C-alpha cells in the first residue's frame, strides 16, 4: 500500500503537504500522526501501512519540513501557527474526530488539540514527551537544528545520524538508511542536506520562554484514552516525569522501550502490539 500525497493551503497561503493513507470512507476514527520538531510524515510510514487496512491515516509535514513550503518569516515556526495549520487541514478534510499520535513536539501539539477542541480528539498516543522537558535533551537537539550538515552520500549521512543520535532503536543498517532518507534530501549541489528549514532554531528561544503550564493541560486529558511511550534512556522525557504522569492521570497506559533514546520509532517489538491493541480499543 502506498499513500496519496496531497497538499492543502494554510491560512496564510503556504502549500503544505501530507500523506493520506487508507480508506477515507472507513467508519473507524482516523489517525492524525504528528512528527517531532525537525521530522516529517515519513516517520510514520510503517505505522500507517499497518493501520491503513482499517483506518484512514493522515500524516502531515509541518511548514518548513519535508515537502511543505518553507515560511519566509521564521517567527511563524511556532506551535500556535502549527495548530492553526492542523485545524485548516482537518477542516479541509472534513474530519471532526481523530486519534492523535504525536512524537516529541507532535505530542505537545496533540495535547493542545485535545484540550482546545474537546470532542475532536478521541484518544492520544504521546511518544517520548511529557509536561516537563529535560534540559539535556533540549540542549542536544539545539546543537544540530540550526546548522546544516551537508553529507556527500547516504553512507556518510547514516554515519552522521549515528553520531548525533546513537541511542535510537534501529536494529539494522536498512532501518538507519531509511531514517537517513527521511532526514536528508539531495540539494542542487549534489550533496545531502537536512530536510527542514534550519531557521527553525531561531524560533526555539521565544517558544521555550513562554511555555504554558503543561501539567494543567495534561490533567485536562482526564477521561481520554492515553498511551504514553518512553525511550528507556530518553534525555527529553525523564523517568521522574514519566512516573508523575501516571500519578496525575491514573488511567494512563505506559510503555518503556529499554535502551532507546529520544525518540522510539513506534515499530519496536515492544511497541507494535501494545500500540495496535490500544488503537483497536478506540472505534
């Protein structure tokens, strides 16, 4: 099965890309898969392929990532704008209810969608993200977001990613190569460049300085099915925060991927059956 590659127009006129998997006429609640800060829709292709037999699966590229247009104003790389884009997408598709699966920043956007529009989100999967963000992980991410690292070929790109993110859970060279192809794109100079607008880094400072009380937002999820996945050695979601999440939201379903850093790919042997079972319980 292959996705339909589609675009929609944001409220301020950008052409934004998304992958559209599965049967749009299906009766089960569609999935909305939201990637991390620098990531794109390619990260969810395995998950979408598994779920598309029974659900529609929508995987967007945020502005400035993947096949979506870059914004001429870096200040628009902001969660408030991303949420507006997602609302435009859901409105354009006529989707009034989804299950949101969010990795890292995508998890925070999923929570905001659920709290901001009660009834629109039928359930949440939060992948390696919580209401407290560990400083070590944020500092590590900041070291590479804003500076392109051109690579001469795909083996070099894989080697660079292994250096930057040594604790990912990819079990073989093929998976590392797929990850590299979802991270780099070939430029006009023949070299491989990061597949995001490096000006994202300029927006990180203002965003981290004005975060709302994320615990209040998290507690507002009471009553919604929520699955939280943590990489066992994550430097973004600490064990202490993961434990507090369970205390604050007693119905939370939790899963840890041993030895994995930020973020799990959601195709690990520990994750697939638990994720599939969690989704199967939501119509």
